[in-house]
């Protein structure tokens, strides 16, 4: 491969290298699914370097450490994500050295410190009875302000589509299709997750449609779907977390991680319980691998017995309460 392409268009060069030459530890070519995942990982690392004025030729261990500090904000602790990135950087650095573009491999000194986790932590999720109570909280109610309607719609959409907090924050008004017989949202490609249109689960249809109408009536209707101010500023991650926690309190539910990730995992697990395959759930969640769906399925032992053990819980009124 022409080394000049690595300097002029690194992401295209990486894609061509993956297709033509790159192999794993067993010297076999990577599977198509792995290639898609590796390209997304490389693109994220390359964007990080570019945002700091660093190139593939001159990044060092300090830049790798900075990248991981940035990555930790989006990834669950205790997983193999860090090691997978290091292996990618190691292969990349060795290849660039063979092309004469680098003289060192900064990932090599970091790899010995990492290891595959013996047991990845169980993904957080709500049990079916807790999920049902939170769905009740998210049903259409009377709201005193646009903010209360917005906060309830945030929780409803997260729980009814399984999209990430970042994907929800990036939705535009036009991405919500509430006019047809099946309400859905169009999620644009972001990082390793691919673009997709996700139908909204039935319990959230009314609240999402009601919010869509209220949002369209505001100025700048072609802007973000969820806004923090009348000027159109996006919601902060902390606000999304507050929405989730307040709704959980109203539902009488609690979890170790009360973030939007809890609702995403609950969505995926719900659809597995409903009979969908790992591939179907992964596609709905925008995932190129089935790893998350597999981990969620491993938490399902006997759904009927599990529900009996969890109990019914207290009745709650269908309102999101005084959310932030």
C-alpha cells in the first residue's frame, strides 16, 4: 500500500489495509463484522488525535492515555474495551513502522499492563416488573410545563428505543416520525454504532407523539428534538441522568447505575424476553457485534420464575413528577 495515503487520508488507508492485509493473532483475515468494528474504533482514535493536532506519525503514550481518559466517559468499567483499543494501536504502529512512517510503537509498553477481564460485570438492567412500572410512569399524563413533558419524553424514548444518551441528544425534530401508523426515530451513525430507524415501543407512543407536537410548535422547529433552553441548546448529560433518576424514584425502582445505559440494557433485555434473536436486538441497538445481546441473554434464566421472585412492587401514578 502507498504510504502517502496514510498521510493524506488515514481512514481510507486503514480501511484498505483491513481488507487487503490485516490479520489477527492467528494470522487469519478478520471477519467482516470485526472489520466494521475496527474501522469505527480507528475512526474514533483518529478523530481524537486530530482534535489535538496530533497525527498517526507522532502520537505517543501520553496521547494514548489521554484518549483512554476520554473513552472512559462512555464505556462501562471492567470491560475489555481498553485492551481491544491497545491491540489495534499495536497492530497499527507496527504496520506504520514497516512502511517507514514511524520508528516506535507506543502501545507496546502499555500492553503488558492490560489483561482480558476474568469476568465482565453483569450489565445493569431493570427486572420486568420494574420495567413495567417505569413504563406506567412514562405514559401520557397532564403536565404543568413543557419541561415536565420533555423530561418524561426523554425517559420514555430511552426506554422505548434503546438508543444511547448521545444518540438521543443528537436527534433532530425531523428524525422523529410520528405522523405514520408506526412512530419511529431515525438514529444517525455515531462512533461504532450504525445508522438505523428504530420503532418506538407501544407504551411510549402517546407521550412521544405529544412531545413531538409540542416541540414542533416552538421556534427553530428544524433544530434539536430535545432542547435545554428556548434558544435551542442541547440537554447536558447530567440533565439526562437526573431525568432517569427522578423517573426511577417515581416508579419505586433503583439500580447500581441509574444512567441512560440502564434503560438501554432494559430495552435490549425486554426484546430478548419477547423472543427476538441476538442479531435482531443488536440491529435495533445499532451494534455491529452480538456481544451486548449475548451478555444480556446470559442474565435470563427462567423469566417466569424470575418475575415471581421479584414481586409486584407498589402502585405508582402515571406521572414523571417534578423532574429537573
